[in-house]
C-alpha cells in the first residue's frame, strides 16, 4: 500500500511529463485498437462480398476443377442442391455453370466467360447483379432462357445494344463446338475491369442443355448464415456427400477457392501486426526514456531510501508500480477513445471509395464502405500488452535506481 | 556492551595509481547512550567512517559491529534490514521524501518495517509534538523550513528507537539559532530516552554540546576525549 501511495504521488511530481507519457500510450493504443477493428471489419466485408460473387463460403466442385478449369469437369447440380437444402445454417445455394468461349455480334467478336446461373437465387446474393450496378435494361427472369446480362465493356467491344443478338460459341461436353444465340436484356458495370469486359450471365439450365447436360454445373456455391459455423457444416456436408455425391466431387472452403483473397488478408494482417509491434516498441523506448529521466532526477532520493532501509527489491517494485500506474491510466484512455472511435465506424462506417477506386481487392468485387467490428479479444489483448510493455520498459530504469550507491548519492547529488 | 565497535577498520579508494586512505586502521567503541561527535576538517574521513558504521559503505579491511553483529559479511539486502532496524540516519539536507507529508515521512519508516497501522498515530503524534512540529504534520517538505525539515528527519530517525543515530553534518545548512535548537532537541532525546548519537561535524556548536569528541585527520583518529 505504501508503495502504491508513493508511486502514485511520484508520477504526478512532473505533471507535464506524465501527461505526455499517458497521451503517447493512450494515442498509440487508440490507434491500434481502431485500426485492428477497422481491419477486421474490412476483412469480414471483403469475405462477405467476395463469397457472394465468388465461390461462396463453401463450394461443391469437381476435385480437379480448381486447378485445371477444364469445362468437362462438372458435378450434378440436383444432388448438391438436395444435400445443401437440408441444412438451415446455409442461407443461399448457388449452382453455376462457367463456360469459356467466343462471343460474336454482327460487328465484332471476342473471348468471354459465360456464366449459367439461377437468376432467382443469384440476384439476392451476387453483388454484380445488384440493381445499383445495372447500367441499362434489366436482369433476365428465370423463364427468359435466351436473355443475357452483359458487362458494359464487353457490350462496347461487341458494339451491341439492348435487345440485339449475340452468339456464344463453345465446346460442349463431347468436345464438339456448338453455339447458342442470346439477346441482350441488360448491361452491368461492376467496377472490376476483368468482369466488365469478359463476363456474361445467362440462365443455367438452357446453357446446360446446349452444353450437353442440363444438370451439369461447375460449382454449387453455399453462403452460410454465420461464417463461424463453416468448419462444422463442412464436416457434416463432407460426411453426407460421401454417400450422395460422385467421388470426383469435393467440398472446398473459401480460403481454397479464393486463395488470392485469403492470402491478401493474411498479408494485410501480418502487416498490421508488424505495425502494432513497431508502435509498441516505440512506446517502450519512449517510456524507458521518460522513466530514466525521472529516475536520474531522483538519484539522491533513492540514496536516501536505501540509507533508511529500503531494500533494492522495493526500489524495483516502486519503479515498476509507477510504470504500471502510468501504463494503466494511458491504456484506459486509449481503450476508451479506441472504443468510441470503433463505435463510430461500427455504426456509420467509413467510406474508402477514394482510396480503393476500382473497388477491387485480389480480383474480387468489394464494397468500399467499411464498418469496423468489435474484436473484444484483440482489444483487451492489446490493452494488457500495452500495460505489460510499459512495465517491461521500467526494468532498465529500475535497474539504474537499484544500483544507486546510497553514500555516493547522498554526497554527490545535492 | 558496545553499540558500535570498529576493529582496525580501513576504507581505501583507488584513484588512478594513487591509493586514498579515507579511513585508516581505526579502532572505535561507542556505548549505549553516547553523545559523540566525529570532528575534523573536510576530507579527514568523518563521513566515510559514518558510512562504514551505517553499512552504507564496506570496509576494505577490519571489522564493523553494530549491537555485536558483524556487518562485513552481510548482503546488501541484509544491510538494508540492519539499517532499518538498528540505525537512524540524519543527513545534511534533503532528508525527506518530498511527496510525503511530515507525518507520512515519519510513518513511512514504520510502514516499511511492517508495524501495524493502528500503532502509527499513537507513536508519531507525541513525537512530533515533542519536537515542536505539532500542527505541521500535514505539510510537505517544501512547505517546511530547513530546521523543521531536520526535526522531521530526527523524528523519523528515532521513531523506531534504533541502536544508534548517525547524523552527518546535521546543522550545516541551518542558521545558528535553528542549529542550537536542533542540537538541544537531540541532546534532550539522548538524556531522556538514552538514544545513542554519533555526529560528524566541524561545527563548533556541535563539538561544544557533544559529551565525547573523536577527532580525525587523514583517516585516522587522532584524539578521543570525554568531557
């Protein structure tokens, strides 16, 4: 108790210095907490947006499709749909047929990826098909089996307008070149160049028919209600698919199907953690400097304390207490301001459209308004680490104070 | 029984190739209730001898006993404990912890000694009153005069009734009136409570009031006389 009282009064001897130290700690902690919450929010957003236009949280695919991308590597859609429909944890089931080929208009031709989707299912989920990305026309209905929804740049290249014809030429399941005619129902602009200049959405079953099997799909993407249930659902589905799905099919998680995105997130996380580490090192160095100044100013006092019977260990504890007190006050304010800032960005979100521009991360479409999330484990982890680092910073100054020779200190430092 | 005993004690310092004999082969005995002064010019070894007795410094040769306990072999932590339990210190100036009040400065030594809180007030308040510090107990050192600060230091030094009080030039920073007043208080404590005092000083007032004058020169005791 006496140590606590003495430490508390000691830290307020030089109010300016202590306030600077508290502000450095609070400012650093506020920054890392807010950055961490925003970053985690951005990762969640990237994953949530990307799984909608990409391969879902989980996807049934032919085991070789991911690496080889050959059109004939298909799986049966109905079996996968039946299997997935039995699970309440799955919010959306999106069967997709993806065929590369050549698109011809009356004036131009170019290569493109034609995507056979179930428009009724897909429009609720896929961010590319959202109304706000529509440039003109409309999304085809489930019954409009010869209507296509085309990327804006592709329409420009083909020099086609709404209602005009395009012919899609591709290799069917038997390896024979076949063609299918579509009329343009709508044009979209996703903001991602590769998508806008090379992607066409059409009805899956009619495309499958021309492909040689109306039930054939390249993937059945599954969107979960809650991403945290991914592992348990994956295990259950894998067990069930052993009985009902062909041996060649495989259930893949988003980290595998969208490896680029998973890697981008991992790299970003590593960068952030390195930045946090650097900031903590800087705070530690600053704290060592300030504590050292405080200790050197009190050399005579430590000599006096030692002379009247204060043990070295108590001197170490006194400096440690002072550091913990300053660290705790600074961390409290850092946590408070970090929480308030996170609450703002959690509620209102931060618009990063000016920064991201094309709204594309790792080839995936990404909404640039980011809302931070509450990563309480990290927030308290960062706070306790900050207090611990400040305490660590007291070790060297405490060592200096412990080494004070009382007789010399009382004689030399007046 | 001797409170302090020094046997052939030396403290030599190496300064380049030169050996400085701050204390050289000193034999000294102090008895309970002694009121003695180490007198001598600056550099005669008074403070070094006081530091050796107080366990703040270690002898290069010889033996130092406090209450018949040899200090030479004790660790730093053991010496701290010895100082806490057996020795009271009064220095020339800046004796007090500036962030604690007069009362807390005295209480501090009781707290680190582990004396129960309930005993503090009943021991400290009469002592402060006796030393003329009544009403000043809540003042911090910068709010006290030099003489008042020294009296608080005396209170802190004697509150645990140590075997000896070592005072290193306690009057050096005080005006004559305050110095006389402080010396009278210490003399009174010596007479009434039989507290042992050893001063180092070249102040004639201190030498005059002391019952035993131990003169030093060049690290040696040149004369030891009782009045």
